[in-house]
């Protein structure tokens, strides 16, 4: 056997070494990214299940030069079970300076993102207590906000600090101490005091209560959140903002409110161009789901250095101020729709997150339906189909964390679930379902919900059991497929259509010649007599989500 030339030997020996290096780099990058994603939700820890958060009182000062924060959270809770120890979340990157229980200093440990506090005396069921946590440090920087969360230390084009924070995936404990679980919100609301350097505007959730200038020149603004709030919706926006205002008279035309967009100076003209569309968007949302829920607090939107987030009463908008070709800004509408779907009506387990994302995404399509009609609405829905991957079920389990469920399907496929329900039940029933699920008659009442609540409501209003629908579209990743055969028999011709599962009974629109019919698929099949010369097209307008999306 001939000997290999030296250069070839060198190359052959180098390849495994290079592959090994690539392998370790990938592992390191994966580890780094995973380390940048805190869990939120999931299985509720027993000590956290033992109390109910009544109120948060958060004071926080932000220092852009040091990229640090310093804060105090006064957490008021009620014991649901007897307690000797108290637990609350805070990312380990931040340092806990002290903890007090009902005003007395208390011992604590801070490990693995959880502060464990020893209680001076046991708590009994129904007792109300206050735990005060002082903390400081450099919060986690956002790797890819709003998808991989944290603080965003940005600058405006002219170099002025422009700061924000996102927390949906991580939970609010990436920057403030909270019970990081979607099932508990402060029933009595929240007070926030935000301190920012002189010359910058600091914006947060809730109603502004006034401002003071501190001896060191910093400025503190106080905010009162008069409603329950998701911990991930609590936020700060800091920058050289200027307000753009527009009046709002409400769904019934008798309100006298002001909607404010806070823009950085470079975007003020864009904001002035875009903002006048807001009252109409809000009225149309209100007609479908009830009046905007948080009028008693405010309706503000802040321009952000990241794409967007549904921060309650201070929506984050970081898009390009562009019309989407349907006469509105879809990111703005989507985030505002979350004030109903996510903020007013909230899931208590992230496993049901499709209710926040699917319903807000569908709100975009309904806006198109209400302003441009059925054909444009169908076009808009097709676009959502291309945005879905159909790789995991919409509801992939129970007691899940936000990052475990986050997928493009929550948006596109989630909207399609509602779109197909509308096809099956009709526009009128669907409008009633959405109105009642949003509790449109009680605009100011926030509540928790589950997918089962939605299923029960749909079945109550329609009077139909739709097990086959939920099973296939909510709990299965794989989309259904159909088979069509033409059978000729003694000069007659039949078309046999069959779903891949006999228990799946989704009706199918069928075009026979120039006639369109909705075919009943009881038992997963149908048989139609047709004229031998007529062409048969299944689902001509692509109204049913199937495995082979047709062009
Ligand atoms: Zn969303």
C-alpha cells in the first residue's frame, strides 16, 4: 500500500481536531444562550403555592452609566397555608442587600434565583404580611429582546440613553423580586416609583401620580397600577421621550380620554403620522371585545429599542411606523390586542399561552375583516399559515414554562384555530364567543382563564361537541390530511372524500363545477354524486388547515 503524502496526512489529522473545536464551540454557545434564559412559570413551588400576592410596591432606580439598578420591593401577601418559610424569585445576578418581614430584619438565603426568608413567627392561614426586599446590581442584559429577555441598554441615534426591559420568557424576576408564576397577580394592584437620571423621561405601568426631583438631581415618578398585572408586563422605559397625543371618545362615543405615544425625538414625525390611527383601532377592538380595560390607569405606548411587548398600559412599540398594506400597523394592533388577550384575560399556566398569542394575532385578521371585508380577511389568514411550523402541538403539556411553549405556531396556528371555528360555527356565533370570552360586558374586570374554559364556552354557545376539533388542532402537532377518489359506476360518477382519521369530522368546502358547498364529514368521510364532466376542488379558498397546504 502506498504511503499517503505528508500534506494529505496533515489535512486528515486536522479534520477531527477542527470538528472537535466546532463541537465544543456549539456546546458553549448553547450553554451561554440557555444561561441567558430564566424559567418563568412551570410547576409551582410548594412554598410559593402557600401564599397569594395581594400587592407589590416596587421602587427602582436605574443608573445607565453603570448599567445597574437598585431597588426595594414591598410584597404584601396572604397566607393560604400555614408557613414557616417564605420564598420569592430574583435572578442570582442581582444581590439581595436585606430582607424585612413586617418591618423587622430577617435572615435569608439567595440561591438559584430564589430568596428563602426565615419568618420570625409562623404565619397562619388568612394572615396578611409584608416582606420587604432591598436589592441591587447589574441585571441580565437582553440577548435578543423581546425573545431572549433582559435589560436593553440602547442609545438613540443622537447618543442619548434609551433603555427598556423585557421579561415574558424570563419572568419579571430578571430585574425585580416577584413570585414568578403566571397564576398569581397582585389582586390589589401595584405601586411603582421609578428613578432616572436628570434630563431623561422615565415611564412605567399604571397611572402617573406625580414627580419629584431628588437632592442628587435624579427624578422619581410614582405610578399606581389599579389592576392585577402579570409580572412580565411590569416594565420601565427610559429615554428622551416626547409625547404625541390624540383624543379618544370610546366605543360609545362619550369618553374624553387622551391616548399618548412617547417617541424619541428622531421619530417624532413618524409618530405624528402613525398615531391618529390609534382611536379607530381601539374602538374596533372595543366593539369586538368590550371597551379598553385599563382606561382608569391610562392608554400609553412607548417607542422601544426592541420590536414590541404587551406591557400593560405602556405598550412597547419598536417597529418601523409602516402601513402593512391593509391600512394599519399590525405590530401596534397586535400588542394593543394583548391588553384584552393576556392582560385582562390571562392564562394561569403558560401551557395555554396560545390564548394570549393566537387571539391577539387573530385580532389583526378581524380588523382586516371589519375594515376591508371577507376576501382581504382570507388573504390575511393565508399569510399566518406561512408563519407556522406545525412541529409541536399548540398545547404541549401542562405546568409548562414560557420558553417551553414559545413557538411561531402560538401565533399563526393559534389564529387559524379561531378562523376555522368561525368557518364551522359562523360569524355571529364566533363574535359572541369572543365577546363573552373577553368578558366584554365587564370591561374593567381582569380574570384568569384556561383552554378548557374556552372549549366549554364554545360548546355552550354553539350547542355542539367538538372533541375531534380540539384533539386535532390543539393537542396534536400533525395536521389532518384528506384523500379524494372518483368512482365510476354504471354511467354515474361519485366522489369519495375521506379524512385520515374517521373520528375527525371537520366539514370541507368543496367546489363542484362553479358551485361551492360545505360538505358534512360525519364519520370522517363523505360521498357525493357528481356530473362526470365537472371538476371537483377541495377547499378552494384554503379555509381548512391540512397537511398539504395547496398553492
Ligand atoms: Zn403577542
